[in-house]
C-alpha cells in the first residue's frame, strides 16, 4: 500500500504545530485520558481511519486499557465495560462525528447526558478533542495514509523528530 502523498501536516509543519497545540489544550479540560482514548478510537472506527484506529488502540493498550474495552468499543451500547460518563462521551463523539446523519445532529438528550457527567470545561475539551480526531481522520483517509507506518517512522527517527513525535503524541 502506498499513500497518495505525505500527510499534509508533514508538508506544512505549522499545521502540525497547530494541531499539536490544540491537542495539548484539550488535555487540561479534566476529561480522563482513558475516556479520550476510547473516544479517539471510536471516532476513528466510524471514519474508517486505519492509521488512527491502529495508533489509538496501541496507545490505549500501552496506557493499560483492557482488551475487553478495546474489543467492544464499537459496540459500547451493548457491552458492560463502560461507565455512564464514558457512554455519554462516546454518544457525543458519535453524534458530533456523524453530523449529517440526523436533522438534529446532536440531539438534546445526548447533550444533556454528556452535561450530566462533564462540566463546561470538560465538555469544551471533549468537543475539541472529538473535532481534532475528526481532522486527523480526514487527513489520513483523504491521503490514504498506511496504518503502522507511523510506528516505523517513530522507530526510524528515535532522535525525536518533531513531526513524528507530533503524530505519535496523538496516540497518548
């Protein structure tokens, strides 16, 4: 498999810096890292982004996420492994990702359930994080980036090249 082109953020490093800065900002919102990891994985599954599914499953696994939760995140509604707060975040992530699927893209019941579990700062962080992973998915899918290549790049650039570390930071 070959990508159509380099990832656009590798061509325009300012874009990588902006996305990396946005990612850092979302980390201060009070949403547990494990919840963000699950959201990133689920959104990437919906969008068919093999790079991000691979990256975020590996990152969650490194962060000691259970196999049960990783294996069932696509079916979170029917799996007993998720907290009510995680379910609310996953429902919000699906709605925000699938904006065109409903006339009321993010229904009040989904919003209200998320707001029951997260304060305004955490909701802001969650929404920005959902938007950010959707950006990454669209960049990777549009340019047909190849799953696993980021791992090879990270190993080949152990000196910590900024572009590679920026992409790999999204896996944390």
